[in-house]
């Protein structure tokens, strides 16, 4: 959690249940999203589309494929320009009709060059049209050269097409780039076992070990609560872009940067960072609480309304959540922050009552 002047491992997931019931409501013409610590401008996506898409992902993960398709189609009605939605529909369609799936993938890529759509197309064609599947997988790699999913799929298709030497060469070249494997680590190990290349397996083990040591070092640094002095200086100087760059280099997440800014009496930076996170995911409970922590230090009520609006909340937080947040503020910042939040919350309640009348 956040303490005065330092970052500790922190999670707001305990508030997720209380936040989940907030009703969707949003408007706008564009968003800024945070990917790998970088801010990327993108088109606005209606919250109703987000909600339906999330439902589709949940149903698909739980094997309810008809329900998932219905949810994705509701999302597509709200957001007809989404290659993500069309791709998920294509994946589901591939279970019954490859031609229909290919049409959906083509629609997705007609909107924009979208690597996951090419990867999904390759998976759909694998085992039926091997040459076309490999071509699609290679196209996905051209769009996303570091993608573990696409690169592992290329190697798998080479192996299945009785070209193991190409599979080995592909994986060797890719591993030399020190890719971030993430969830692809187990798939890589399975692929290497099927190829039976001891030297390649050793290279992969070395890459995985280096990444594990790097991650352990980053976690240990965060656990010591010692953010770089240059980052603290940038925060206090209100140099937002410089602070974001330094945070990325120090493996401090965007959420932690928001909390760190609030802890160093720079709520404007904390608020700006929280808003970027909410633009990327309006239902991120950690981003909402980080935004509320920042607004508690501001005398203006407008940032509080804006944070709740970005979080798709068309009503104020429940009293239980408000009290819980007050206790967090009191414990992690000071009594004044808790009082500021309580006063802002009461004003928000009063304004809400006036609107209802």
C-alpha cells in the first residue's frame, strides 16, 4: 500500500466487489490508453461495448460459446469498428464454419492491421490449409515481431509441416532477442520438447532464468520501498512525462506511480495517471481508488466527479465503500486527507440528491 514518501506492494482488489455494481455511464470522443508504461492515443469505445465484450470473454473462458457469441454481437452493435470483437467472433465461428470465420478475420483486418486477427486466422487454418496458416502466422509476426503467441505458432506450424530445421532456426533467432515470454513460457518448453533440441532448450532456459532474476530484482527493489531519487524529483517538479519515463525504467507500474505522486503531495500527477488507467479500463478498481486518493487532496470537486464518470459510475460510491476509503486515507496519508474525502463525499451526496429532486 502507499505510505508517506514510498511505494510498497499495493492492491485495491479488496474493493473490487464493492465497485463491481457501479452502473455504466460514459461519453467522449477519444481516449489515451497505457500500454507497457507508454501513453497511446486511441478512439473512444462505448462503456456498453466494454461491458458486453467482457461478458463475452468470461462466457468463452467458461465454455459457454453460444452465450459468448451473443455477448460479442451485442458489443459489435455498440462498436462496429472493433477488430478485437470481430476477431473473437471469428475464433468462435471457426468451431463450426471456417469460411465464416475467415470472413470475420478479413473484416477485422480491413479496419486496421491487427496481429491477433492474423494469429487467430492461422490457428483456424492449421491442420486444413497448412501453407495459408503459415502465411497468416508470418504476417502476424510482421505486425507484432515480439509476440510470443505468433512466434511460437510459426515454429509449431513449421514443425507440423515436417520442417523441424526451420522451426529450430526460427526459435533460435527469436530467443536471441530476449523476448518477454509471459504465459508463453510453458508453450515454448512444450515445443522444444517436441523438437528434441538440447542446445535450443539450454538457450531457452537461460533466457527464462535471466527474466526470472530480473523480475525478482524488480520485486525486491519495490519491496524495499526505494524509488529512484530522480523519479521523486521529477514528481515534485511536476514533470509528468519525465516521471513516467523514469517509472517505466524502474519497473514501477502506472498505478504505483499514481500512488507515489499522491504520497509526495502531487495529487495532480496522481490524478492524471489514474485517469489514463481508467481510460484504458474503466472498471479497474485500483485505478479508481488511486484517483480517489488523489482527489482527496484537492479542494475542487470537479476531479472527483470526473474520476467517478471515467469509472462508469452514474451514482456515488456506496457509504460502505466511502467509509473504507476514508480509513485507507487516514492510515496511509493523514487525518486531513480522510476529512477532505469525507467532505467531498458529503458534497457529492448532496448534489446527487438535488439532481434526483
